[in-house]
């Protein structure tokens, strides 16, 4: 039996619905976001997760909490699962960033792996800390299913790193909607992406909710 990593992005926030960069900012979920978390909990309440690892941000903790309460499992918080730090871009729209930091913005768009948002964090730095958490998980759980609740950029970067995709293009290669699930299977010949963008656990009206 192999290890299966379930990667869940947090539910809707104001930033994910309206746009704008949100990394170290710590908003709660919207009322819709809380409903998304409840839907996931209902769908997976009987799933035999070996453990649940969660970014310490409020939006991820609130996404994991309904499932943890239903399943009677404690969430394990890990700083390495935090969202990418957008530095001076926090809370701003792409248009604002382009006006205020045009050179940094162009560099970041060209290669977000080795170029950071102004005063922020590079994709490779996120990969290092997220992969360190994955290494811990693999040491603790050699088989079974493990849930990780994290963020848009962090999950995209981790997915690229595991699949051998250039981290610099994570924004162009991997799509992760709010409250969507990706599943990575680990076999003898390496990781394999089994699911991406799965929102089947959400009720119909939430499944097609717009937002980034």
C-alpha cells in the first residue's frame, strides 16, 4: 500500500473572490467559504485519513476544523505549509502592482520560481519549506491517506516540484480553485498526480462559484 497525499486548498475568502494578492494576510473564510469547509467535512467524514496537516493561517484552520471535529482528528499545524509571502504586494490587485512595481512584476511573471514579489518570497523558497513538511509526512506515514490543507500558490508549487515541472511556471501550469482537491500518489517509481481541481465534494451551487 502506497502513501496518498490529499492536497486541499482552503475555502473562499474575500481576496480569492475579489482578486488581489493574499499571502501573509490572515483573513477568515467568507460565509460561503465556511459552507465549502462543511461540505468537504461531510463528504470525507468517514475517510480514513492517517493524519491532517494544516497551514497555521486562519483560512486553512477554518477549512480543516469541520472535518477534524466530525472525524475526531487533531490538525497538525506546520509553518512550511503557509502561503507564499507577497511582500509589498499584499492586498493589492495585479493592476496596482503593475503600476507600482513594474520591473519586479515583469520579472515575477516571467519566472516566479527565482523572482520574488517586492519584499516577498520566491517560489523555490516555498518549495523548500513545503517539501520539508512532505519529508516529515513520509517519515511518519509510509502508507495510507494523509490530508494537507494549504494554499493556492503553495499547492501549485509543491505539485510542480513533485512532478518535475519547472517551478518558475507554476502559475501557468497548475490551476487550483478554492476548496478544490488534488491527490498525489507515491509509488516506487515516484509521485503520480491522480486528481487535480476536484470539487465534487461541494454542492452544485458552490462547485461553480466564480473566484480565483
